[in-house]
C-alpha cells in the first residue's frame, strides 16, 4: 500500500513539473493626479464592461506560425474600473450605487502586438476606452485612445510588454483626469 502511495505521489510530482507555466502580464497602471476637484457631495455610480472580442492582452508573433496569446494576471475590466474609481475618488467624487449619475467604462480595445525574432522585436500597443455618463439631464459619450510603439534588440520581455500597456493606460488616465467636459458633465454643469 505504501509503495502504491509513493508511486502515485512521485507521478503527481513529475506531472506537476512537466506542466508548462502560462506566461501572463502583470498590469499595474497608476491613477493620475489632477487639479480638477469635484465639489463636495458629487456622487457617481461606476460600472464597466469589457467589449473586446478576445480576453487576452498581448499577442507574440515569433514567426513561422508561432503566435502566442498572452493573458493578464488580473481581470482587465475590474483593474480599470478600480483604477478609474480611485482616480475619481482622489478628485473628490464618491462612488455610490444609488447615485442618479452613472459612469460606465467600456473597454473597446486593449492589445499589445509583439513581432519577435532572435535579434530584435517590435511592440505595438493600442488601448481604447469609452466612458458613458448617464444622468437625469442627459447622456455623454467620450472615447479615449492611446497608442505606443517600441523597438529593441533581442526578444521582447514580459516586462517590456507590461511597461508598454501600463504606459498607454496611464496616458489615457491622464486624459480622463484632465477632461473638463467630462467633469463638468459629471457635476451637472451642462
């Protein structure tokens, strides 16, 4: 009996070692400070949707039909909703699900494309978010886009892909933080 248990444990251990670990990106964009401050009592109901057709955030093309999708360790929708909520809180807004003013974050595109070879790489990152504000006084739809390219020697690292995606997202967050029209609408100044 002990020998069978030892054999089963050894088999499980070897199987675990043979399983390849999936490469995943760790995205960590930071909320961007803003000089726009909401008046006291500005409440928003914040929701989000991921409208992308594929849930991976990167595609690595190593040539000769070796294309590999790469996932994010975090749920991108939840990550962006949390970062934008934190950013709006820092500007004086309060997140409240019973607020008559709602802000919906739609992820339209978020993709890093990597063309990789043994001697060089190219990284092309595109992100597009749509913010939809619905309030008793009307509706506002705004789109924010960011794009970055990078080239380097050798193969692209996971960190290269993470940095590219984080930088593009942070550029979009800066645009959102500085958007007077958006903040005026959120505060009812139409």
